[in-house]
């Protein structure tokens, strides 16, 4: 459906701006009026990572007058495969500062506002209130629900995107004109059910594909052109090179934007999404060891069976000596339980300790009372025991 422009036009474009944006100005649907609206717009990018990188760069190039960047992380070498706004020289720098430098290098006429903080329930409303439109580039469910609920409470539209391996999704959520994120996904998936990009990987160029869709939608909303993805979910399969759309209807029973909402203020989103399930937390209580403890057990020839519950491609990158690979899903389906030794203590580990805690809960319920898992996982092992090994 066609929507009115989100912002009013700026008073004028300078001669330099007219030269810079000339290819926009000769498009009848954009023209001088549309470009002035972009100049007058204030857009916040949540994250300067995989999706935030192309989004920020193309929003800047398009002439969005004010760009906000909320990002608390630092640039890591593993980011560079997909987070194209950063370079080798930026490793160790603030992502927000690095992104700002790149944005101003693309377009010095953009006003960049940095929010170098983690987005939380106690600051999101104040930050969002400063902007016309939100572009969501987050990669975890707790922040996605936080962004959605804050946008609904403030009646702000936002452009959402998601990426994983070769698949991407994008939509526009605006409760005044259509569904919100909770209408599409009323509840988060069970903890550990959907791997993150850090666990499952992502094709770097997929970020550009989905990020460019997000910017296209942002420009359409700001300038009031075209048919935005309100009420539609765009699904992209890079392996098959196919795009398809799914209609998303506003849910009258939605907890936050429905006719009788039950969520009328921000909640504890970490608890809502169950970053680690209650069962896993209970299982890990008193059954978590450190990498140094594991090293002592190995050196002392303790009767232990070290099991890596990650995926095979992760195991190929780095592993703990003596560990055998049995992916988490084999435990969740029960197929791995029959092969566990009865005369050894089971020691589980994953990348950071989340998946192994979930598997530990399965083992405890199956009668392996003395099983433990390694807090910090293989990352903790590398940092504390074998720093010469690679991390990912």
C-alpha cells in the first residue's frame, strides 16, 4: 500500500548537493522534493555490523541528513568478512567510531550521531524518540523484540532484516499501518533452537543483499514513494537465487499492537527470550568447570569423556585435544545418548557454553548426574590454555 512521506522536505539543497544527488533528482518519483525529504530525515541504525554496514553506507550515499548509530562493540578481525564499513586498520577500534569515519568519507554532508552504548529497556525510548525511522540490523532475539516493542510504543516505523548462512528476510513493521514483529513471531524460539551467525555462519555478501533491501524500504518510506514492505515479508534464498513474498497480517490478539495489548511497557527481554533456558541454568549450577580445571583433569589422566557439541565445520576450525564431536541436535533427538560411556565422566563443551548447558540438561534428565560442561567453551580454552590456536 502507498503511504504518505514520513518527513517534510528541507528548505533547499545547496549547489554541491544538487551535483551530488543529480541521479536521484532526475528520477521523477524522487526529484527535488524527495531529495529534500531525505536531507531532512533522521534515521537510526541499530548496529554497525553485517546489516548495519551496507545500510549506513547507502543511507549516507543517498543523502539522509542525520544518521544515528547505536553500537557498543569493537571491530574484530572475524567481522571483516561481511562488515564492509570497517577495514583492517579498524581492528580493535570502536565500531561506532569506525562507522562514522566511513560514513563521512562517503558523504561529508551527513550529520552523524553516535550512541556508544548497549541498547536496553532503560534507554531505547529516549534514543528512538530522536529519529523518524529505525533500521534494525540486530542479530539476537532479545534486541529484536526490544526494538519492536519500543517502536510500537512510540509509533515509529522500522525496517527489519535478518540473515543466516544463505538465507535472508526483510520487512517493514509499523503498527499504525500494519503488523509488527510480534504479529509475525509472537514468541521467540526455544533457547538454542536457532543458531546465531556466530554459531552457524553467514555468507558475507548476503549482508549486502538484505541491507540494500532495507535501505530501499527506508528511502521509500522517507520520500513517500512506491509500495513499502508493510504487511509483507521478503524471503531471499541466495543458493537458489530466489525471492518470494509472504503476506503478514496484523494480529488482533498481538500482545503489543493488538486490540487489547498485554505488553504496555518495556519488559525484561533477556528473560522473555530465555537466552539460556531455566533447565540449562539449573543443570549448569554446580556442574560447570573452567578450562583450567579441564586441563588439570586431562593432565591427571582422569576418567573423562570430552564431547564437543558444536557443528562439524566449527570443529574443523579449532578443537580441544581429545574431544569427540557429537552435535547438539543428536542429543536433543536422543540418538546420542545410547553411545555415551557409563564408566567415564562426561565433559561437554561448545563455543561459549550456551549449547553445552542445554545438552547438559538433557544428560542430567537421562541420569548422567555427574556430567559437567566447560564454562566459556572452546573460546575460553583457547584464551586460557592454547592462545596460539585460532578463534572464530
